[in-house]
C-alpha cells in the first residue's frame, strides 16, 4: 500500500517530503540550497587596517549594512594578516548594528560590487564601509586566534564560522574588528553571507 509523508511548510500548508527518483528521502544543508539559488555573497576590504590592542568600540575595521528588503544570514567573517610580527596573535571580534543603523551611521560605500558564490555575475547589494564609525552596542570575540609565523610578509587567515547564528535584517549591519597583541599586525577583513528573501527565512 502506497503512502505519502507530509509536512507543514511555513505557511501551514501540507507538502510532500522531497525524495529522489528511487523514492529515497533526503535532506540538504540549507546553505547549499541558498548557494544554488544565487543567494550567496562575499565582500572584502581592499586595504589592510591596523589591529586594535584594546576592546573595539566606535570604529570598526569594516561594516556590512543591509540596504535591501531581505535578511543577511552571516555564514562567516574572515581576516587575512598582511603585515605582522613573528608569533603575533590576533583574533576576530564581531558586533551586530541594530535596525536603523544604516541611517544613523551614514555609511560610505567603499565596495559597491559583491561577489556571488554560484558563479553568477557580481551584484550591487549591501553597503560595505571600511573603517566605519559605529555605535558600540556590544562587541564579542568569534572564532579562534590565529598566529603570524613570520614578520613583514602576508601571514595567516582567521575566520569566524558563524553559520547563520547572526542575522542582519533590513537597515541593520554587522561590524568586524581585529584585536592583536600589537598594532603592527594589519588585516584585511570581509564577510560571506546569504541574502535571503524574508518569505524564506528560517528564523520565523
């Protein structure tokens, strides 16, 4: 006797569970689906900025603002060490800028073209402000420290694997900074995120 497995979607409607041609049910990482749909974005600063030697406050190394009507689901934040000292440690700090920040912070558009992660054409979506003046609503360390092995030459990469645990709604933003043992350590920072229509949000 044939049977169907039904689940309720976000609108409360019953739909069939996905299966392949052989009838085997399957699940997929939502990030893979969003990548295939062309929702993936990346942006990175083009110049290195000196690290802080204190907790970040009202100046970020870079801030991404959401100027769309979608949600930005942050996948990761990253910092590449361009200049350092031998055995110099540095780590990433992140802060969410609340709804309305795009107006109160009046960001510059230092990078206007964002890379798309499915091989599509670059897109102008979001505002990426390097060394942005921000309101300190609470910075927190993310990810593990990274260590520069040698001095003066490009060094290692640190990344915070956020995996959707931070969401930037319309008119809000996210800021990144780097704290190190010395300001000699400079980094260039960026974000990887998914620009997802609100109707497809997984946080409803």
